[in-house]
C-alpha cells in the first residue's frame, strides 16, 4: 500500500468519525431540552475532524503529485 493510499485510508476513517459526530449532533438537536455545552463540544469535534480530513487529503495529493 502506498503512502497516498494510507493517507486516503486515514481520511475514510476520519470521515466515518465525522459522520458519527454529525449524527450525534442531529440527535441532540431533536431533543426537547438541548444541552448547549454538548452541542458546542460536538461542533468543535466536527471542525477538528474536518481539519484533519483536509490535512490527510492534502498529504495524499502531495504524495500522488510527487509520484507523478
């Protein structure tokens, strides 16, 4: 497996985690008594995961470009 493939694999794992957190946020939004602190924490987690995904995609693209 190439380094680019490994980066893409990590991206897929991060994307699965992002989708899980998104689902948690949707469930929280449906609650009668919304926990604002929990919502903020989930949004922060989503933002962090998105940054990690972007970094892995950039890494994969850089490796693929270098391999030509």
